């Protein structure tokens, strides 16, 4: 069936009788916040989500805690981000450690917080629904075709937000996109999991004795990466030699405590097989789930055998969603570069500040594995930051679409810095407000939004722009 016939089929069979001001494709890290911000701006908003809960990376991929994004000791992501953290703490699902780090959270609790924030603002959500394609008239999206238990449906709105993380809507709308580095290779993926039944006090004592100081059993953080001087490396080497682990299991190993889940650790690993790095390929994603679960069994055996306090630990959660750091990136009205980051570039249409480092999890042997923490560029000053312009969210070639989050317009290197969850929140909040104004005041035209007014509104809502 060609596209024209497909559009006629959709129009005839299943155009939804309702319409919205804003439809958000993807209710993940950026999309959930975009939906909340749009609803609070007075939009009739629908969030379309493939999973059964909002939050994406932070919930269904179990990426916890949030990575710190600070300048001169102050959080750079405020607004809705701070409200989400406060609600998590009220529930006992968030915490602030003695060093002032307020980024610890329980992914299961975050699901409930996002539900409440969206529905209390009057937003709607359609779970278990896959985006199929946008319907176009010239350079404008008229409807979004989705598929769920009700079959194919066309959902209409004035303005759309592509928060799929993979630029799915933008790509199908004809927006030019990049993917991967200069060779098309993506950052490494992970499948996160938890171990429950851990004696965290014993484990904290062992880690302190072995060179990894811990604040308390409630705020554990420990790690191992080959050739990075981790005190745990001899244990990993022994485990590889006796067949408990594979060599690649030591490429990246990291674990954290989880507020509200005593005796449980969240692991930012296993890193998946090097050839499984394209998170926009369904066959790769399927193979990644299998590879990840096999690696989780190896790491569980290792923890039980080598880490005191983990002898009776058991797998608590395996994330239902693969942890994908980077796939497609749109070509927008502006493309953020690593030079912008290192030079602390400022922009008149800034909607987000960032001081998270360039953090490339490379699958290439001998290449960069972790971010650098110091250097001579302006960005390495303690009070430094760069800005992300609104134009990075505005895709070329489509008039009524915004793309916040990890698919925003940036180079491969720059994306590794701006992709973290709190930046996605800030981009999503800006996109939600701007899409509402575009839909209600400008016929969906996102380029007609007054960016000075948008920045003022973000500041009014507690943002740091």
C-alpha cells in the first residue's frame, strides 16, 4: 500500500473524532515533562506512550540516580525538575545525601509522581500505544497515526512534540537526521537491574576497607572499569580467570543505593555486547535484551561470591526497557557542538543550562570510556556552564513539531553531554509551553513563538534560564 492509499485508509477507517492542541509522542523523560508543562499552560494535551507508565529512561529503563548538573554548587535544572524531586522525597522515594546531592530516587515511585502531575494538570495519556507515522500536508503534520488494541487510529492536533528519544516522528516527517559518530557507531547500551536482599552495612564496610569510601549504607556508590584504578579490579580479574565473568563484564560496572528500597542496589550495567549499539534497530534491541539478561546472571553470581553482604542477594528488577544513550539526532535550526560546550557558549534563545561533561560510553576498543573531569577549556571551571538554544528543538522542514531530549539537534560528542535526564526535563518543559502557545496562538507554527516570552515564562515557573 503506498502512502497516499495508506492515508486514505486511515482517513476512512479510523480518524479519531477528538482532537488536541498538543500531542506528545513518547511519555519518557522529556515527553512526560512536556505533557505536564503543556497541560499547565492550558493545552488540551495527549501523551502517547508505548509502555504502561510514564518516565521512560528514569522508570522503565531504571536509570537512577539522576546525574548531577551543577555550576558553583547550584543545580542548573530547576522548574519541574525540582518539583518532581520534592514530590519523590515526600513519598520517601527520593533523598538528599550529606553532600547536598538531591538526585537519588526510586524509579517505581517516579511512575506515580508523573501520573499525578500530568492528570492533576488536566493532561491525558494513552498507554500501550505505538507511533506508526505522521500524516502530512506540505511541511505540516495534521495527525499522528498510532496502533494499539483499538487498531490503527489517526490522532489530530495543532502542534506535535516528538519525545520518542529516537526522532521517530521527525524522521518519518522528512526531517534530516544524523545517527552515531562519524562512522555511524552509537554509544554503548546497558540493561539495568537491581539486587535485593543485600546487607548494605556489611557491603559499605567492605568497600571502605577497599578504597571506595561510602557516606552510609543508605547512599552506596561503587564502581569498576578496567584500567581505571578501581580497588575492585583484582576481584574482577579473579572472577574472569575462574570463569564467573567474561572479560567484557568489567568494561563498565557501577551500582547505587535506591531510596525507599532498603537492602536493594541498582546497577548501571551490564554494558551490552559491542555490536549491539543501535537502539533504533528492533532486531538489535531484541538481541540486547537476551544478551543483557545473560550478563545479569553472571554479575549476580559475581556479587554473591565476591562482595560481602551480597551472599544471599537475588535479582529484584530487570529493566523492561534497554538503556539507550543515543540513536538519531535531528538536524535543527541550530546544531550544538562540542566546541559550544567547551567554550561555554551562550545563546539569546537559551532554554537550558548544562555543566554535565562530555560522557561518551564508547564501544570501540581503546577509545574513550568515561568523561574527563578536568582540563584547560572554560567549561572545566567550577562555576561554568553552557546553554542549549530553543533552536536545537526546532527541526528543519516541519512547521509544527518540536523535538526535545536526547534527539535534539547536536553533534555526537555534544549529545553525550546534554542527554542526561535533568536536561531532558528542561528541554521538555520548554517544548511543552512553546507547543501550547504555537497551537493556540500561531496555528501550530513553532517558529512564531516569542522566545523572549518563553524564557520569561520558564523563569516564572522556577527555571534557571
